[in-house]
């Protein structure tokens, strides 16, 4: 190190030459647009405050920050608000102009929220179950651009368990009876079920281990801290017989056998924890953060000493890394007050998982904790989506109000971060963009102010009609109000098992009407009026399809209610007209969604099959993919456990071949009753299971021009 750099270190003003390091920002820029890295100057400047700056030097834009993640965040800010380029899940590439728009006045942004978390365990199954390295590389870039520096890194945790249980005498077959299949690993990891979706082939473990190592390597290059799954007592349900452990059993979870729990104060808990961390370190190294959610959604048998449990879980983690922090999800009553009350500040990071709706940090809500999280650090988290369901949805005003309340409320004094904790991603980019910017916006903004700038960034143009459309959406469907505790979007009526009382699709959605369903058609009409001007604009075309999709789904709900009223009124003529319109809307929806890869069931199934190395493996992964989005479990778990349709998808292919057939059969039973025939009770599971076992190929390749077809289906829907 030369004398000039040494002096800079002494005076705390170090600008680190990038030649000393592998620069991940160069790779990020080249993946966005080949040659883009030559148009920027990237500077890392030492600072005790997280910041980024945008500046100009000649014809090049300067992006500086105190680490690579903050530089990437600044780069994203520049692309959006200077260049009119928005990178999101529907498009992570762009064409940058030869000469970049200049930064005429230096812009600096800072944040005190230094721990910026990403992912829910459910995200790993509902969205990411079949991702390969190419898709993961894009996601890590997306995280960097959005300031994420602390993601859950759960890929390959089954490899750790496989190696550990082998050492304890379990055979490969016995291990695979415990570990779930690819689409259900999240609920195995959360102690909810064993084995469902398996058995996994040997190649699954090999490729997931290799994938996690690539993921961790890229995270390290960016300076991202991975949160690895820790050990909090899960063992196979037969560990008492197989290993001689004194286990505590959990009640079944919606029909599934659950793993057992080895109580943390059991004499052998430390032995099991040490074995787990040893295998994890051998595969993936140590971490500074470990995720553990003991007693998650559990109805335990007998009394639990939560204080002792917390102390021992913490102690076994600290033996691996004395600096490590325990990351825990605040969901319902967990973490129990008694489990955390005697643990030290700085040793935990509590994720307030649903802060935009049911905050636990102290302000009034359904899950309010009047004492908040006492003395522990915590992160304001944004859940947004359950089951990766498709649908426009957001709580714009409530999100802003709840977030900025933390600036002045004394209960928020230990807030050190924010998080994206969605069950499913790749939806509603507007909401994720808003949430990820809040740490960098100290002054409260209104949704209207923010949205105007976002739309210019999103589409690269300012358009009055587009603005009108989005203001309608922002004040209606994207403004779910305080007091409405529904889980995720207003579910599409097309995806529900038919009955006389259809409203919500999944059993736990807690849906409640909060917006005028005709307003989405108003927004769609405005978008269509200017659509010709934006042919080829990827973000516009994606949003257009999504908004028209929502308008058709909302119209479908209205027509459903008319049809049920016709049946109850014994109005045969109107019933015949309206039930045919309903079925036609469903097919129009299927046709519309076929124009975009993101809305095709073939995209999901192709990814699953691609991971298989043999026909048998491909079939297993496809079965996982099909079951998860339909029945979820076997007959008992689907019907009695009520898991069916939890992860329903309003996608091309499944609409026509799965949901349409249910509705067609149901309307026929009602028509027959109107003709005096006896009522027939349909066995829906018997209709659904054949689709999960089918191997008819679905393609991910879009069909038709999305603008032309959007116009066509809209005119036929709202004629």
C-alpha cells in the first residue's frame, strides 16, 4: 500500500482504487448492457454512514458510496431518476444511451437502516423452487440494486441435514422420508411437514450444494451478508426410536406429519446443534447471521421453558461464531416474550414480518405487542404477497404511515433495518420499488408524489393518460386500508373451487372488499388508449397485461354474482347467458396471459423439468410444480387440511385446463337443477389430481402480440 493511501486511511478519507479489488459493479453493469461499465466511474469512499452519491466527471457519471451495495443502490437510483430506466423482475436488461444524461448537481442520500433483509422461507418454494444459477445471478443483481445486504440464504440446507443424519445412522431412504421435495422444502425447513414431494434423487443434493456455493461466492463479492439457517431443535419424528432422543411431538400440520422437536434444554440438544453447524460449516462456511424460528406455528405438548430455550439456542449459535446474530421472524405470537426478554441487545435481529398491515413493534394492530420488541434490534418488514398469488395489491398509504411513524415513536428506537419478506416475489413491482426506496427517503412523501416520478422511471416517458390510470389504481386496489387484514391480493374468482358462496380462494386469505371493482377497468382503458405509442416498451407491456388481467378478473367476480342470483331466482334465461359469459371471460383471460412469459404456467413447469437430469427426475420435479399450485397436498391435506389452492395462479394454461373444467362442471350441475334434475355434489379433488399427474407439455414461449390481444379481450369483456 503506497504512502498516499496510507495517509488517506489515517485521516479517514480513503477512496479505495477499484484495481485493488474485484469490482462486482462492473460485472453488474455489463450484465445490464454490454459496454455500460465504461460509461460510469465507480468510487468507494470510507464512511461510518451508509450513503451513495451521484456526481459528474466529464462525460461520465460518478457513483460513489461506502460499499458496493450502496454504490449499486445509487446506480439504480441514477438509472431510474436520471436515465428513465427501470430494472425489475420482468426485465433486468436495458439499452443505455451512448451519452448518459448528466448529473448537473451532486446528489447524496444516506440511511441509518444498515440491515436490509430479503426473503421469507416461503419465497424459496413459492417462487424460487426451480431457479438455476442464471436466474439466481439476476436476483443477486436485483438485490444489490435495491440495497439488500442481508438476505436469507437457504439454498442447499437439505444437504446439511442429509450429511448430518447420515452420521447419526440414517440411511439414504430414511433421510429422504424426512426431507421434502423441491417445491415443499420451505415448510420442511419451518418444521411443518416431512417428506412430501420426495424422495429427492442424489443429483438434487449435488446440484443444490454447487448452486449455494455460487450464490454465496457472488454475495461475498458484493459484500452481502448471508443469513444461513441455524439449528433450533428440529429432528425427524422418529428420532426417539432411531437416535434415542427424548423428543416433543407436534400436532399434525393440516394433515401432514410434522418433524419432532428436541427441546433446547434437553441434554443432547447441544450435541445435535454442534453436529448441524459442523456439517454446515464444512459445506458453506460460517456466517455472521443465523435464522431460527423455534416453535413456529406449533401447538406443543406440555409446558415450554421459553427463557431457557432462548438462552441455549443462543449459546449453541455463539459457539460457532461469537459475533453471530440470531435472526427471528415475528409472526403471530412468536418470538415468545419469555424467550427473548433475557437475551442481550445486539445478539438478535427481529423481523417484524408484516409491518405494513399487522405491525408488532408497538403501534395498534391485530398483532400489536404493547412492549414492542423491548430492547432488541428489529427490522420493519414488508410482506405484501402470500402464496405467490397473482393480483394487483398494495397498502400504499398504510405502508407510508406505518414506516414514517417509526421516525418519531419511542418504541421504534431499536429499529435498525428493513426487510422484504414476501411469500412470493416477481409481482407488483411498484410496491417493492416503493418499499426499497423508503430507507433512503428521510422526509415523508405521499403516494401521489412518489408515483409520478416512479412512472417516468418505469416507462422512460411522462404520459398524462398513464398517470391518470395509475392514480386510479393507487387510490383503489393499491390502497388496501387500515383494518383490512387480508393476506395478499384480492383473489381471482376464476381460481376458486366453485360453490354458491365463492368469495376468497384460499382458506386463510381473510379477503374483504375494499375497492370498486370497476375502477380497474377504467385504468385498463386509459392504458389501452396510449398503448400504440409504447409498443416494444417492455415495462409498459408487462403492466398493461397485468392491469387488463385484473380488470377481467374483477369483471368475472361481478358476473359470478349475477349468475348465482339468477340460479337462486330460478331465472333460466339469465343464468344461461351469464354462466356462458363467465366461462368466456375465463378463456379470454387465458388468451391474454399467454402473451407474456411471466404469466404462463409453462414458465414454471419448464424450469422444474430443466433441473432434472433423467426422465424420472424431470417427472418428479414437474409433479412438485403442479401439485404446489393446485391441491398442495394429498386428498386429506387438500380438502380437510384446506391447503388446496393456497398457491393458486392466474396463469395461461392452468386457467383453460384446470380452473375452466371445474367451473364448467359446476355450472352444469346448477343448470341441471334448474331443469329439475337432482343436485350432484362434485368431487373436486378427483377432478384436480389428474392434472397434477399429467405430463402434457406447456410452453413458456409467448403467443400473440400482447397489445393487440389486450385490446381484443378488453373489448369483448366490456362490450
